């Protein structure tokens, strides 16, 4: 049979791999990366995705997981055990907070939430058993930007690890490990895969020992990503550089338009000069600011619903970062589980809408928003 050299990695849609004899089995255990045994332990497609994101993030190793939540779970367990305490930025994805509050608390890991203004003064929240801080490069949903170099230095002074959710920024804008973070992670579902047809995650470590621990957690807890999802994510990743540029350009144009619209009370986008962390975001993101923005209408539920009914290019779909634009409603979706006091403290009100700006022609997106807001 002629040798086969595919340009694209095939989909290894198999749960198990064959061994010819006991010598091959011994080789597997003596040289862990020499071959494959069982797809929960590793698969060429999931390894290809992990290696690709690891290269973009400049890490020492990575693991691909079945979702972004699985990546967050693995990252926390890489450093924590029962009896430990973690710090978490108050401006965090609601699912991350739910994981910490509900499941990790049952495992004996406690959490304290730190307001954005106190992120660089963690001493007042640190306990003897505190192990890490979980934060986001660009927060969800109000697009606050963390100074990762300063934050990493501060964490390390206190003996803490810094775990950064880099989903909104992607490694094309910001590489947290290069700025001192210990683990960076992504919901691959979002920008990395980019086409709203994959559910996946990845966690990348700055040190080999931690990368090995991430992979071990993935195997033991069954967090492994399937071959097909891995293959689709790798295919999407190949256009990330082009997509993130268009996402960012379109989002900036819409943010500038919304900022001038009389029906809009506030716009949250790091690309606007009026944004509190604009200079930091410009330096940390290489002049691009991602495709996510939020804005506020009047705090009237019917006004929000009317806007949603009128728009045709921004369907209400509670996810983000696909090539097609969409909108989400943080109060009723991602941050629904928070108390009313927590929502108010974060500025998540009835009138807050989050846009995931796609790569469609900008003129069409502008015209649609203008008619929906009229």
C-alpha cells in the first residue's frame, strides 16, 4: 500500500488504540508520549489542539478539555485541595462563580471575591491557606482590563498563583504567561474555534510539572475533548488571526456609534479613549480590543425586549465570539445566579446588553443597530 501523507490531520474517531504485543505495551508506559492507548488518556486530535494553543500562549504544556468550564476546574485543581482557599475577581464569568460557590465548596475549597478596585491590594483578602487568584484578562460583561504584569507580580509577592481566563482577549491580543501568569485558559468554544459549532476548552501552564498535573486531572476526571470537536477547533484556529482583526475593527466602529446614540446610556469597550483602562488595553492588546462590547439602555425590561425583537443581525444567543454577531443579556443568563446585591455592585442592571460583534460587513451591522434603537 502506498504511504499516505495527509496535509490535514485525519479525525482519529476511535476510543481505543491497538497494541501488537507486550513490548509495545511496555513502551507505552516507559515512554508516555510514544503512542496512544485510550482516547480519554490522549488522542492525536486533542493533542494537536492543545499543542497549537500552547504554542500561541508560549506555554510549557497544555490540555484540551470538554468545555471552558472543565478547563477552569482543571486549573483550580492543579493548585488546590480540600481545605484551601482561592481568591476570585468579582468581575468574573457567572459560570466560574457558580463552579466555585457550588461544587468546589463541596470539595472543601472556599472562595473570596475581590472587587476590581482591590485586585492590586490582595493582602487584605489573603489567608494562610490561600493558593491562587482567578481573574480574566478582559472581564465579562463590563470589559474591564486587568494589568496582568502588575497582578502577577503582586500575586507572587504574596505566594499566590495567578490563573487567567484569556477567552475574551485570545493569545493574539494578550499572552498572560509572558506577563507572569501561571496558568492561562480558554473557552475554545468562543474565539479559538470561532464558528459556534464546538464546545471545548484548553488550559495552558507556564511550568512542565503543572502541565503534567493538568493532563492528569483531565484523564482522572474524564475531562478529555472528543476527536471530532478537537478537529473542528483546530480548523477554526487556523483563521483566528484574520477573524480577531475583523471582530476588533467592527466592535470599535459599533462602540463609537453607540457612544453617540441618544438612546444609549453607557458603552463599555476598551477601545474607546474614555474607557478607564484604555491605555493599558492598547498596550496589552497590541492595539486591538477584541469583538466584545456591552452597552446600557434605560433600565426597562420592555425596552430591552423591544430592542431584541427589532434587531435582525444580533440574535439573542447566550454565548459569544462566533463569526456571526449575537447579543446576550447578562442579568438573565451568565450572571443570573448572583444575588441582586452582587449584580448591582457589578453594574449588571436591567438595561445592560452584551454584544458579540461578528465579521459581517460593518455597514450592515451599523444599519441594523440604528433601526433597532430608533
